[in-house]
């Protein structure tokens, strides 16, 4: 008995030692002041709906719960870790539209490549002749505030830019919206019936309902009443002829819409630091704020915490020509192939926490530092990028410190 007890004690000691060693490899518990999780102030009933959406957002889907047959990820949280930006491991590939006349490859599986599949199905491939671009998932926190910026404010920023001495322009991306999307009461459509869109790397998606419905369908291969057909793989030659039973019900999908709508905005840190304050001045002086607008204001929302709120996303929700270096030959809506929506900078300093300790910035993660991302700006941002390159060491460091505080 004593021998067995000794062996058992030794075994437990070994397990504890192994677990202790493994623990050093695991990430530490997040500091609440340095994460993006959590809702805006909600009522009790709204909090219940938010919690349901949170569970669905981070749920892992399988074939038994509707995944596939073609997909990119098994859940929303796989691409939006901690409600922040994505990682190159979960890159999306869009293909098929080379100009503003529309996507000519929808019958061949466009606009998104599903790079994973269930057993028994052929992998999707890019069809010959299709242009494509790779996208890292953008930040999710705060998107409910972006949805509520009135069209009039977006048009006003575009008009103001016409007087910019650096040649900064920018325009809204007008796009067609699906039949299940109801335009906002304050929407200002174009004469051809297209609406100002604001979500996605090209600002081609109208609202968060459309964003979530498309994500379920294109990213996870999950059908809904809004998008009742599975993604089509032209290699299989088996386009579905009629919709089946929705694989995600409206209640669950709408709870996810509510969840992302009510996520709090990322908070700037170290605002009292004189270096951060000086960096903010440098940011403005070299022209970055012309596109990365420090503050915007929401319109009315039935959710009090979102209604008529001034917030700091550092974007103008316009698409801008970023020059030939960032021209991927693919577009959506009425944006050109070199035009990209101004990426919100909020949460920028927290990005390494969800990108393996590194930075993967710009639309496809090609920039591995903040400095590199700035120097890759061309086109309308070339003048600001040149000023950045000529900053003194003190101003350079202050600017980077400020950006990491966001």
C-alpha cells in the first residue's frame, strides 16, 4: 500500500509539474481595461438578448448544426477574436469583380471563395480569369455606432474633402441592397436606387443585418430565411434548385445582429500621457485626420446608449484611392480596385493581442507594423505618408505611441 501511495504521489507531482510548464505557454487572463468585450448600457431584457447573441457569435458550428458544405470558418469568433481584428489564418478571399459593372463570376461561385469543405465535397477553386483580393476580418467592436452615422454626415465629409489641399477626396460606396434589408429612415439613396454602404473593406455592405446574414452564408455555409441557398461551387455543377430548411433561425441570427450592434466602442488608453497627447497633434498636423476622422456622431436609435452619441472611431466611412501599391484588381459596389474604406483605428494598439503578438495591418495583413502600414499608403494618402517619413525622431515616436493608445 505504501508503495502504491508513493507512486500515486509521484504521479500527481509529475502531472502538476507538467501543468505548471504548460501554463507558462497559455495566455494570461485578459486585463478588462485592455479588452474589447462587453455591451453598452442595456436594460435587463436587452441584456438577455445580448447574451443569447454572444453565445451564438462564439458557438462552433459543425455539419450537424448546418456548417458547410463549403465554408471558411466554423464560427464568427474564429475570425473576430475578442471582437477585434482577424488573423491571416482566417483570411477571406473575394473574387470576380474587376470594375463597377458588377460581378461576372457569380455563376462560378463568386463573390467569396470557401476554402474549406465537408468530406465528400470538392474544394472550391478560383475560376480562370477571376481577379481576387484577400481580406482580414475587420474589428467588430463599436460597429453599431458606425451603422448609426447618418448618410448626411457621410456626404458632408465627402464634400468637405473637395477643399483638401493634399488632394484627399473620398466618396461613399453606393451599392444595391438585398430585398430583406430595410433602408434607414434617414437614408439618402442615389438616383439609380443604390444606397450608401459602410461595412466591409470596400464599404459594400449596407447594414449589420446584411453583414451577419452574409457571414453565416458565405463564411460558414449556413442558410437562413435571408440567404436560403448554400454557397455554390461551380466544380460540382450542382446548384441548389430550391431553398431548404434554414440552418439558422431568425431568432438566433437576429440575436447576433443585436450582439454586434450593442458592443461597446474600444476606449483609448493613456490619454493623460503627454507623449500620447503630442502624438495626437502630430497625427492631425501631417493630415491623417482628413480620412481617419477622430469623432463622429450617431443619429437616433431605440437603444438609448447608441442614440446621438459622439464617439471616436478614426474613420470617415468613405472609400479612398490608396494608389497602385494597394490595387488588388478587385472591387465591390462602385469603388475602384484601388479604393478602400478608411479603416477605423480604434483598438489598433490591442491588435497584437489577437494576432499572435504581431501586427497584420491593411486589408490583407501585408503590413507587419504600424510604421509599415503608414508608408504603404499611396494615392490620396501619399502626402501624409511623405510627411510621416520626414518626421523627427521625437515626433515619430509620439505618433506611434498615440496610435498604440487607440
